[in-house]
C-alpha cells in the first residue's frame, strides 16, 4: 500500500467496509451508539497501522481490529459494573466482619425495609418480604405459592417500585 496517500486508503476502506465494521461492533456490543464509536476507533486504529494491512486481506484485517476493539470495550465495561439496588439490599442482609456502627446502621435499614414491605398490600407484601428480606428468587417464590414465575417477576418489579416510593416518602418526612 506504499505510494498511495494514507488518507485516500482510509477513505476507500471506510467507504468499502464501514457497514460491515459497524454491524460487527453492533452485534458484539448490542449498543448502537457504542458500535458507532467503536467503528470510528477501528478505522482510526487501521489508519495508524496501515503499513501492517495485508494487501489481499483488508476485510479480515479490519474485522479483526473491530472485534478486538469490542472485546476491549466489553472487558472495560465489566470492570465498571455498578451494583444494583437488589445487590445492595442482599449485602445488607449478610453483614460480615463489619464494624459495630455499620452493623447498627444495616439493621436499622433492614428494619425500615421490613416496615415498608409490611405496609404493602397483598400480593406485593408477601412477594416483597420473600424476595427482599428472605432473599428468595422468583422461581422459589412461585414454587411456594403456586403462582406463575412471570406473575411473581411482575409482582417483584411492582413491589420494588412501590418500595422506592414509600421509602422516598419516609425520607422526606424525616
């Protein structure tokens, strides 16, 4: 590829393979906007390493760069995972070797959660207690209540929303 202007080569590669590279990034990440960014990063990396591009395998070379960019992105995203509210609630239920103040605060929070769960109307009360306080998953709750798993999942989601609202009300009243 020597003798030809690098920018011309990049423009040709982008025109020829932009849709392919974007579709690879979209397939691997599942996020349209991230795929757009990774497509740009792929062509930028290709431009910076044009001398390494095999003359008869441009397509495969670009696809490999794109897949490596996606893998790097997904690895970094996995390190940035933030715990969900559910994870935080379960971690509060099982305090390990925490200092006494933290244990007291955790027990107070759990008691507030218990009160909020008890204030819910049926069937959300039972589901909230089983899920958020006892740590049961939707299948375990469904098995114990002869109710469908999807119905229990809906009840858990609605109970979570109701608990958020009632907990916010308590915080505003204090």
